[in-house]
């Protein structure tokens, strides 16, 4: 069986101090159900949308103690060779934070950080092939790199993965799209002054929903904060939020659109 394309978003997970709280929150907002906790892998717990694996949640590792980081979603990008990806990360000014390491028969992974501070993962599939569904309610739909150092991100990610880069010709925002062939797979947004200095760079993971407004209502009832939206664009109706444990994420209904798709131009 052929593997996923190098650089394609393949999986997402997040660490939560209150694992049961996270399960209750995302279960209500996204309709997720959860499998059994994998005790041999730190109680790693897969989430399912309509029976398909779409993400996972996990509690902090016991040795993290008081230094437990803020909750955040981690996006994993597919790799054919996690050792080679680690070399490219280091050669291009990034830092490997964890791994490379095998995760049983499931695959091999690493966690890394780009020179501008954006954390991401790489996954070389074994028996775990990644997302079992995309762009259906409750499943992964899209993701965007939010960084204060756009130049570093623009140099780093296409050097580590085989991305072509196009930009949106809009003088009001600094937004680019990373493509594999003709397929857009990842966005890159420069963080502006609307993001306080204490907010670190991050990758915003978008999950699909049937009704963004209703999902936002459920999320805020549980204590989530709305960063912006809901708003309708040529890409869909979407909103960005921070969950009750501090993890940024986004919701999108790709079937509700407004306006014409912008013409992206090759990056200079």
C-alpha cells in the first residue's frame, strides 16, 4: 500500500491536564466518541467521528509535573523517513524536541519546532495510517501556521517538505498557501498585534462541522472563548476559538461560502 504524500497533514492530537474534561468538551462540540485509553502509551485515547479515527487526546506525561505546557493541538505531517525529516529540521535551523522514535507497530514520530517557534509533528505510518476521515462533520478539514516570523517559516517548511508556495495578493494580510502539486494542504498566516505577546506561535487545526454557529454556541457554553468569527468566506463559514484548557482550534463549514475564491500567485 502506497504511503501518504510527504508533507500531507496526517494526524492531530493534544495533551490535556483534564482528559475527561477535554473528552466531554469535544464530544459535545464535535460529536466525538472515544476509544479505550491505551495505558501502555500514556493513556493515549483516540477520538472518532461516525466511527472513523479523526484525532487523539492524551494526559501529560507523569514526569512533566509543574512544567506541564499549555494545552495545544499538534499537527503531524506525513513523512516517508522520520530520521531524514529530523536531519532536515536540524539542517534548516529547526529543533527536534522529541524523537525520532518508534511507537510500537503503529509508526514512527518526532516533535519539532521551526526557527520561529512553531511546534509540529512528523509521522511515518506503520499500522496507524492517520486520519480515517477528512472534511466531514467532526473530522480534520484544514490547518494554518500562525507565526510572528513569516520569513523563517516560509524558508523552513518548503525546505523540510516538498511544498510549493503561493501567496494571497492582499496588502492587508500576509497569508500564503503551501501546496503539494496543485493541492493546497496548509496555510501560513503572519500573526499581528491582535495576538498578545504571551500567545506563542501555533498551528490552528480546523475541524469540520455542519453548523458553525451552533457549534460555537455549544463551545462557549462549556467555557471556550471565541477569538474571531463566525464569518463566511470563499473557503467556508468558520470561527477560531480557544478551548477551556487553552488550546486554540477552529471550526469550519466548507459548504457555506460567500464571495469568489482569490487568485493565488506564485511566491517570489
